């Protein structure tokens, strides 16, 4: 089931059952005596109800809302099951506006959207965000890592001029608890429920600001189609971004996991000597005896023997165990 966070919906004015004119800011523009703009708007009505604008000239309404409007069910996102709840929460401000959920659902269009997943992954590495930021991508993408008290996560951005893929993976709880707006929101709801819902998850979010990209990844921008879609949007975006990643380089990080740099350098040096000796243990033995002398020979020989055995009996690399494939698998399983 598709889940959305921040969205912008365009719907016909017939979706407005009633509204309080005095609660809106009214702005008009004219050119040479001809009215070019006639807009009613109200901003920041409540958490998640960011903007409502009635365009009297175009005879439509735009809603800019986020999943925060769902209150305790914030982690669920705006989806087929929570849509009625979203409109109901907007209508609770009864002195502002009353909307027809059916008209918006059937005739509304999605203009912008953040598609979200709260992902759980069985990852054994010490730091998922550090490791995923190390994915070697081609030059048309860039990775920005945030590792601060207020923000832990990674942003994948495309450098394309006509459009940009943008995928964010981050810790939602840290974000909420680290800024004033987030804290105020949590204080207004059952924050224990939200904490439980987000705990142990990796928030994954694809941002769409172009209709053609919404249609490409979801199949349509009609609100009814979007909410009933089962498209694995974040899976497909991440798969596209990492399609040409150099997975061989990823094994560099896995191979030396938990080792100090000086130990890595020593191991690589030993491997180089063994390879130069064409894996002939007799030559290696003679080399060590000459270079370290009898006093240290046995100690160094033992170290070389360990590396020699590892090279002669390499551990098979499991191509399905890269962080790319593990995260894709986790994304594919999000319900």
C-alpha cells in the first residue's frame, strides 16, 4: 500500500461544501482593469494542515497537507485507509472549511508528493547510515551524509537537469525530537504511540515535484489511482539509483569490517608479498628468514601462514549480501 507524507492536491471547487470567508486571506490582482487573480488562502491551520487555497478564478482548491494531520497515526502516512481520517481532521476546524472527501478522492489530482516507507532491516553492520553512504555510485548521482545530533541520514540526489531523483533515508525519531516544531507536534499527540511506530525503522522517502515523475513511478497522478496503488516506489527509485553502483568496491568495506587501518595496511602488504612469491610457500619462507632473522622468524611466519591460508582458500563472496540488495529486499517487504 502506498503511503504519502507531504502532498499537494488540486481539486474542483465542488469539493468545498462550506467555508468561512472571514477566516481566509483574500488577494486579488488586476491588469488594465481585468482581474487576473482572485485567491483565498489560509496557512498553518494545524499540524500537517499547511495551506488551503481557493482560486475563485480557476474555480478550484489546492490542499497542502502532511501526514502530521493524522495526529497519533502519523507513522501510517496518508494512504487508502487513512484518507477519510485526513479529510475529517481538516473538517474539524468547522469554522474554516468543510470538504467533500468523495469529490476530492474521485476528482483530485496529486501535484506533489513524498512517498514514504518505514523500513525494518536485519543489518549486522555497526552503522547502517555510514555504510549506505559509502555505496560507489556513478558521477550522475551524489550522496550527502548527515551525522549530527539533530539529523542522522543520507540523501541520494541525481544531477540530471531535466529532473532529479531524490531519495532520503534517515532516523525519523531523531528528526522529530531535535527541532521545536517536531517537539511541539509530539507534545500535542500520543507521543508514545508515535515513538513505538517509528522505533527501529529507517524512514525512506522519495520526493516528487513533477507530474511526469509521479506518473512514471505510480502510474497516475489521479488521487484515487495513487491511493489505491501498490507500486513499490522507494524500491524502484533506490534500484534505479544503485543500478550502476560498483558492487566490487562495496566488498572493500565488508572485507575489512572491524579492523584498524594499520592492521588493514599490514594485511594488504602481506597479501602483496605472497602474490609476488606466486603463492610459493618455500619462497615466502626464505624471504622471511632473510628479512627478519631467526629471532622474529617464527612470529612473522605464523602471521604470514594465516594470510596465506586465507588466500589459498578464499571465502566465496555472496553477491546477495551487499547493503544494496539487503535494503532492496527490506523495501520490497514493506506492506
